[in-house]
C-alpha cells in the first residue's frame, strides 16, 4: 500500500469515526460526553494529519507538527469565544476550552502517525 493510499484510508476512517461520534452525541447514548467530545476531537486531529499529508505530500513529522499546531490553535481560540456559539461553529471549531481536548488531539495525531508508519510486508 502506498503512503497516499494509507493517508486516504486514515482520512476516511477519521471521517467515519467523527460522524459516528457526532451521531452518538446527538442520540444521547451513554458516555456521549466522552465519545462525542474526545473521540470526535481525536478523529478531527487525525483527519487534519491525513489531509496535510495528502494535499502537500509532507513528511510524517511535518504532518504531526501541522496537525498539533492546528488543534492547539483551535483550542486556544476557544478560550476567547463568546458564551453562545452557532451549531455550525460548535461542530467545526468547538464551543469551549477543555484541556482534555488537547490530550484527545494528541492521541488522534499519534494514532494517525502510527497508522501512516505501518507497512505490510
């Protein structure tokens, strides 16, 4: 499998996981805060990793750096967000600062990088 194919699979899996976590939260299933909030954040960070790699052909280290910078920037920007945000903004950029989101982002990027590194023999 080529790197572009791996990145496409990582991106597709991240999209599917993100959609599933959003649906989980909307349906108010058990642990929705954990699943919707943190699993969705991990999927979003993995998606950024995959998109950066697919669009630019950047190395794994560069993809990791860009994904982490984007995630941290979004989370820090939430510190200054108004109390009420639109549903679209909440879905794409989040609604409020949560330091645990930074852990979720790091986990998502780490999993994406590990999957990008994996090779079949």
